[in-house]
């Protein structure tokens, strides 16, 4: 059951109606039962069983870690690390069982040989990548004494498994989510309407924009030999927007659905294509994932003795200013390797969503002195509109190049795509037009107008923030969005809505 399925269109209103009919003291249980049913409908009983076991491990380990924290003998440390190993072991067993095979395949391609193998067919439990990080974050914060261990396993189960955020995030912190999740207060009329508006905007992004872009991307990438040159460039840009509207649309649905119950989830996107650098892009894209790795992996790494010694070595060999950046660069490479691996056990993910961006950010960090000299010598105003526009376009191009790897089945395919971008007839696109990409003229017009609307909304949010309008305005917006989705949504007889891209991870 996905957010764009007919089942969810019936499931969400039914749960909301039951939630508000129930007495306040039963509402938390209602949400937990609904979340369990959502897991079963999305991934079967096995998904519910794996999640239940994961919650039990985190609950028991946190209680034991807190109880034995002050005692000698390392019992608390043992319980903590045992839970970490179990949770990560479950994740690795389902998500990365084919990683050695994919690695061998890529290695043999690099040395010019073929490696035939058959991936092991596995179906990971629904949302295991997302709730594993949430539960690990909870364990770490209990271990550090940031929050107390939760005695009530029902609350912990609802924290990691609250159905709007479980399937694709955002990745939540216990202390942040618990305030509204366990209160049972519900949402007032204005907040309820705001949640509905956000759901509809998410559906608009997915069904009207992303699904049309998917047709273009799939058409080109399924036959890269025929569609060369500018078609591949167009497909790369189209995939960047497809991925964004797919994932951001899912987040809007998740945050909107949570808002119907008065639950506030953290934002996960903030106009990423307005970014002027790769580092800024990742502060705006999948924000909760980046924050999780920064707080629970990168900062602890930088505090270790090994990284402190690396910093001392860097200062001796490269000077104080540049040398102190060496540990940060090393930590960036480790963290972004793990970030790429989190997306899936393929090197296209590890490089395209990880190491590639780490190298770009490290290069920007290490060349800061030269950047300052450039601005000093040229007298260029950093806020000059033309320069800002250039930086945004440059960032989009660099990010889109990484997304080519993300979309490719292998490094070989990605290499062929990049090579194909610089070959073929430059006038082919002008001669043949966009009609060969699977969309007719009407669909193309709807897509262009919808992308224009997306740009206008993004610009408004960038300038004014997420300001909530008057109820009557939001009501009108809801009506317009609902009408647009019904009329222009890319679905119909025989259409099977494609799963959200990030639901695979």
C-alpha cells in the first residue's frame, strides 16, 4: 500500500475518523494499531514481525543501558553494542546480501572482463532502512544521557512505526516527535486543513509531475544507444526533477497525514535546487538523513583519538589552517560512503549518492583560500544576481551528474550515458522534438505548466518561508489541487502507479 494507492485513499480517512471518535486516552493505541495494519498491508506479516523484534531489541537495550550506566564491568556498553549489531545485522541481511556480487561485477568491468552472476532475490521488510536509523538514534541518545529510556514499549513502537513517516521518513528523533505523537490532542480545524493541503500538493507533485517525467527518463534510459547527445542531457535533468518531485511529494503527504492527527514531523526538504553549493544542497535535501549522519557518525568520529592525531599531523605538514581540515575531509569520505551504502548495496549508489559528493565538498573546503583570493582580485560581489544564478545552475548540473549514477543499473551503464552525452547529432532533439519520448503534446504542456508552478511555489517558499495562508485561501487551494489531480493526474485504466523511488531503500 503506497501513498498513491486507492487503499491508502480509504485507509487514511478511516483512521482519522476513528482517531477523533475515540476518547483521548485511546488515541495512541489507535495510531499504533493503524500503523501495524499499514505495515501488514504494505509488506505482509513478516514486515510487522521484523519491526516488532527491532523495537523489542531497542527497548530492552535502552532500559538495560540506562540501568547499568554507572556500574563497572561494561554491562551497559555490552547491551548497547549488542543491540546496534542486531539492528544493523538485520538491515545488512535484507538490504546488502548482494553487495559482494555487485562489487565483483563492477571490479571485473573495470578490468575489462565480464562477470556473470545471479542476484539473490530478497524482499526487504517495509521501511527497514528508515526505522532502523530512528531506533539507532534513540539508542545513542539514551546511551549519551540526552533522553531517558522509554519504559512503555507501546510508545517506542509508535515512535518508530508511526505510519505516515515510516515508509520513507523523515527520520525522526524521539525527543522531538514524542511531544505531539503521544499527546492525543489531535489537530484543530486550521491545522487539519493545512495537513489536507499538504497531502494534495504532494499528490500533485507525484501524479502530475513526477509520473510524466518518469516516462521521459524511462524511455531514454531504456535505449541509450538510440537516444544520444542532448536526449541524455535532457533525461539527466528530467530525472533530477523526477526524483525531487517523487521524494518531496512523498514527504508532503507524510507531513500532511501526520498533521491530520496533530503530529508535527520535521521538514525534509527546503528548496534544494536553490542551492549555491553542494554542501548547501545537502543541507536542503533529505535534511533528516544528513542531520542523523552528522550527529551520530561524523561528530563522534571527529572526537576520537585517531582523528585528533590526524589533525595534529595535518597541522604539522600543511599548516594550522589547512591542516585542521584533514580530519574533516577524512570524516566526509567515511560518512558519505555510508550514506551512499544506506541507499543500497550498489556502487552506483555509493558513488552517485555518496563519495562523488564527498569529493566535491572536500575540494570546496580545501580550496577556500583560493576562492577568497578570487573574490578579492576580481572584486566580484557574491550576491550579484547573475553570479547567484550561475552558482545555482552549476550546483544543479553537478548534482544531476551524481543522479545519473543513482539512476543507472551499473557503473558501466553510467559510463555509457556520460559518453553518449557528448556524442550523437546535436540537432537531433530539434529535428525530432519531444514527441519520441513518450508524451503527447497535451501531456508535455501539462508538464511544462506544472514545472512552472513548482518553480513559483519554490521561489515563494524561499522568499517567504512556509507561511500558512488564511483558511479560506487554503480551502480554495485544496479545491484547485484536488481538481487538478483528478483531471491531470497521470493515471487511468490499466495504470499501476509506480512505487516511490525512496520506498526501495
